[in-house]
């Protein structure tokens, strides 16, 4: 695929990936807030604990072969069949391990209800394996238009099922049913959108050539699992169920909001960087431009959550969620601002250097484990600060590595982040006094005040960016225009 064709498909895919990300992230927080008023933190805590282990085994079962399929240069038809059957076989074996281990998991967390939850929710392993290759093939071809419905419908429809079951009094089982329904619906839609149908054959010689890269990608995925769920494993062991529910719900809200316009870039960046890896000049240009766009979005969202967290929690949550505001504020800053380095893992993988991700991730995961184990016995706020320190400590590493790999200028990151960071700081300085003057926040009037606060922040930030860096504004407008008008080949 040529550079121009890759670029055209990538910009067209941004439109569909953004829609598939934004729509659920506008919908999911609303449903989550309603569920939080029907359920209690302990219900979310049970699902969070089960997800820790299911997500780990889901990573193990795939052996990194889906990632390797996207990156490989040979025809995907040579290896897709073998990867499908290997994934399906490994998912059955891994689910058997999970079933047997469920009792030990429940005993470790002193939670008998967790045993059955783990066994039922673990069916996601088999359901996900059935659609993994179809998804990878569509990503490899940068056909995100066809991935739109498989990604958006499971995020829109199953929460309604969970909400109806929660109102019926099914507590945490409402969340289990919603998760399983979403996974099943996604797999069905992937089969409907992809023209590929697996044949019963195992071209072992071709698949074996991907295992080396796949195992490295699996190590990287393990590290990512440690960052995304390792804190939950530790927090769930030390915190009360209520505090743990507050922590994981706060974390999820931060990821949902910051991921609206940032997370869709990652898979597109990986597919595009993989195609551009042979042209270093174009690769550098694409990386630097995307960094500026990520910073443009990331700073105002992270800082904005910090400013509005206290009135938002008072308005949206019941008294059982008391203490959520400081947790939400800390997590918004870090790992919230760690989204600034979202492109680095995609860059290293596309350049055939996934071992960099593994090394850096292993070091930061080890630091996180020690920090959390020290902080967890002292409560949820101390644990959250420990989680904050992980991103803060490793920021220098994330800035330095692209300099070495791509021979970038030493100030490349500051050049990308300077204007958004200053504009976001100015926004916070003006909004905090306004927030205090507009209080108290309660009822419909409180929501109106919160809306004014958010709108005022957006105006301040946009005005500051226009005054300080019009080239960044033009870059953002061009990216949006190209995403909206481009068409896949």
C-alpha cells in the first residue's frame, strides 16, 4: 500500500473510529451514572475483581497473533485460518483453567459471590476468540468503516439490558449480563461485516513465522494488563468493597472522557505507522503531527475533569459514593495525562521494536506494584496518589525513547505540548474561582451551573489556543476536515 493510499485510508478511518468511540462514550457515562444510582459501589467492585483475571487470560489465549497479523507483510490469507483455530482452541483451554481457579480467586479476596461471577463472565473468552481474526483483518486493511457497527452496537445496546436488569433487582448480575451480551453482539457483527470465513486448515509453517513477534506482543500486552488491571488486583485485596468500587468507577470515567477523541487514534496510528515504517521521513512527520493533535485534546480534558470533579460528584452520585471527587481529580491528571504518550507503543511496534514497550512497561509495572502495596493499607486516596506517581516518574522515559528511535529534536515534546499545556493552565486559573462563586451545586440549577462552567472552560481554552498557536488550530481543522471528507479506497 502506497503512502498516499495509506494516508487516505487512515484519515477516512479516523472519521469512523472517532464516531465509534465518541458515540459510546457519550452514551456509556450516562448509563453508568444511572446504574450508579440504582446499584451500589460493591456491585461494581465484584465485576472489577472478576475482570482482572478474565482480561489476563484473554491476553494469554491470543498469543499476540492478532497483533502479528496486522503487522505481517505477507498475505493475511496465508495465516488467518491457522490463527483462528489456535485462538479458539486456546480460549477453551484457558476457560477451563479459569473455571478451576474461580474458587481460589474467591478465597483470596474473601468473597464467595466472586466464584460464580468469574465462571459466568469468563464465557467472554470464547466469544471474543470467535471474532478476533475478523477484527484484525479489518484493522490491517484500515477498514474502520466496517468496524463501526461491531464496535458501536455492543456499547449502545447491552447497557440498556444491564439497566433494565438492575432496575429488576439483579444487582451485579445485571452488569454480567450486559457484558456477555455486548461480547456476543460484537462477534456476530464482525462476522457479518468481514468477508473472510475460516477454512478448516492449519498452515503451521506460516503461523510459526508470526509466533516470535506475537510472543513479544503478548509480553507487551501483559505489561499493559499490569498497568490497566494490576492496580485493581492490589486495591481489591486491601480496600473495602465500597472504596474499591469508587476507585474503579473513577478510573473508568477518566478513561471514557479522555478516550473520546484520543483512544481511536491508537489502532489507526499502528496500522499507518506499520505501512510507513519503510519511509522514515514520512513516519517522523506523521508521528509529530499526531502528537500535537493528541496534546491539543488531552490537556483540556484532563485539567477540565479536575476542575469540575467536586460539583459533578455532588450532582451525579448518591451519598454512598462520598469521597469520589478527590480520586477522580488525581486520576484525571495521571494517568489521565499519560494519554499524551499514547502513540509511543504504536510507533515502537510498527517499527518492529515491541521489546521497548515490554522493557519500559515491565519497569513501570514493577514500580507501580511496590508503590501500591505500600500505599493501599492507608486508604483509597493514598493508593490513588501512588497510581499518580507511576505516570509522573516515567514521563521522562516516554519523552526520551522516541528521540533515540527517530532521531528527533530534544524539545519535540515540549514543542507539541507547550501551547495546550499553557492554555489548559490558564483555563484552570480562571475556572476555579468561578466554580467557587457559582456554588452551591444542587438540583437542576446545579446542573445548569455545571454546564456553564464546562462551556466557559471550552471558550477560554479555545480562545487561548487561537491566540498562542494558530498553526496548531489549522492542523486540527485540517485533520477534522480530512477525516470527514476522506473515503476509503
